[in-house]
């Protein structure tokens, strides 16, 4: 595969560079980006990130691979990656905090929703005028997402929803949420689910923030108490929600897999030049150079593999296993890189105060929050199962509840 830009892609890259030069400040050497979506207190960053997404959208770079008739640019996933590469050179707010979910929801709306919902929700969601969250995980249904117990019961043209969700990112900031709920407990667990759009300001919606290691509270518990959802806000068929959620999670994993990590590697190199080992710059130590080189090679391997996936998509071909592989590798890679940065800081690595810690404490918060990418969109164990069973053709795990009606499963 040729990884060089085509003539058309090169022209797009120049356009993106010119726009960014007019609207953003270049990063200083050694600056790092917040690459994890749950680090720090996002409530403080949110207004800036939202404004930057709106500015990108108005400039033609906020919804690059969406069709023009819904406010996008009509470009490709490769164009989107090119813009991410160029944007990483600038000191701008990180919009991945919410746009991974927003774009995923807009993709679902385009595929499944009525024209009325498309017209009302897609453009403002791509611009970040509307914010979305995912109401998926529950206390008893995380990796086994098909085990959700939140109930949706039909009442005429509405559904009455009761249940609890947990680890819901940015629920306190969201206008809408996408919800998976059990609409038929008498069939096997994957077959009795339906997928809905929920107004997060609905009566009966209760949110409780969860304090995180980083000090922020971007996660939430969400309680749904007799929430009424119009049937017009159901996405996909009744009891066919599993097919919808599989499509949604594939998009979430691909967004994690294409995350731009080069600024993080640049930051590590800068930190190694500033740190000392035995009185000399750490970058002169062979073990340090070897470690950074290994990070670079793993990041480059994923980047080129993901570009192969994006090329397949641009040709309307089915991508291979790149999404699962990229998501699995990058999740652990960020955690290892940030932990190594703390090692380079020696005793300063335990200082969290941004006024006292090196690089404003960003490495500390990134390390504490890095576990998120190993959980969101599927845990490491789930991704290994996907790779093993669906790609390598290995035997499936034993599933004792397979084919059993959900209401006959213990504790259901």
C-alpha cells in the first residue's frame, strides 16, 4: 500500500494547514495534547472545546466525512485523519471528549432515523450545539452488554423506561442520550433489546456524578424513573437493538483506534531531554531511547494499519480486523507511555498540582485517566475475544446462557 498522499489528499492537507494557521496557535516544543477523553475535569474544558468544534464545523472541517446534505464536507475518513494529523500540531481544545459519541449518534441517525429526526438533530449535533451521551453500561452489564436489565415497556405511542446506567460519560452535559433497554425478557438476551433516543432533560431522569482518580467527575450514574420515550425515537426495529448497538460500537472503536498520538511521543522526547539520569540528560541513556523507539514503532504500526482500513472504506470495501487491533493496542500504549513519563520525572511524578508539577501535571492526569481507553468500546478481554473468534476463527468461549430466555437467567 502507498501511504503517501494522493494529489487530491495533498491539496486537502494544504487547505487544512492554511485554515489552522489562521485560526489556531502552533504548539510549542514539548507541549502535549489531552488525548484521553476522561482526564481532568472536562466541565472546565467543555465550553472551549464546544466553541472550537463549532468553529471547525463552520470552516468545513468539523464533519469531514459526513454528506453535504447534512452539513458535512462530503470527504472521506482519510481526509478526517489528515486533518487530525495537522490539528495535532496546534494548541487547541480536545473535542474527542464528546464528538466520538456525537458523530456515532449522527451516523446512526443517518442510517436508521426518520427524516424528521435527521432534520432536527444531525446538523446541530455535528456542530456541537447539541451534546450526546451513551446510556449503555449498567452495574450488572458492562462487558456483557446484552445483559442489561433496564426495562422499556410499550404504552401506546410511547415507551416507559425504568432502570439504572453507570459510567455514562458527560451525562450531566448532554442534551440527548442513546439508550439500550430490554423490551422483551422472554427471549434470549441478545434478541430482546431495543434502541432509543432519550431526552436527557426528561422528567424522572436523575444523574449522580462519580468522583474519578483524576479529581474530575465526567462519569455519572443515571437513574431512569418512568421516563417516557416516544416510539418515534426508537432506532431500528422493536427487539432489534443489538444490531444497532454493534454498529455503534464499531464506530466508537474506530475513533479510538485513529487517535493521534504523535504529540504524546514528541512530549516524551522533550521530557527525556529535560530529565536527568546520573547527571546527564535522560535522552542520552540507551534504555530510555530504546523505550521511546518502541513506543514510536507500535504507534506507527497501528497508524499504518488504520490507514489501510481507511483506504478500504474510501474504496467502499469492507475493512479487515484493523478496528479491533488498533483499539486494543492503543489503549494499553497510552497507559504505558504516560507511566514511563512519570518514571522520567522521578519524585516529581507523584505531584498532581498543575502549578507545581512538570508540564502542568498533564502526564499525571493522563496516566490516571488512561484506563478509559481500555474500557470504553469494549475491554481488552472483549477485544481479544473479537480478534480470536471473529478474525482468527478460534473456538468461542463457553456461554451457558446462550439461547436461554433472559427471564430464566439467574438474577434477571
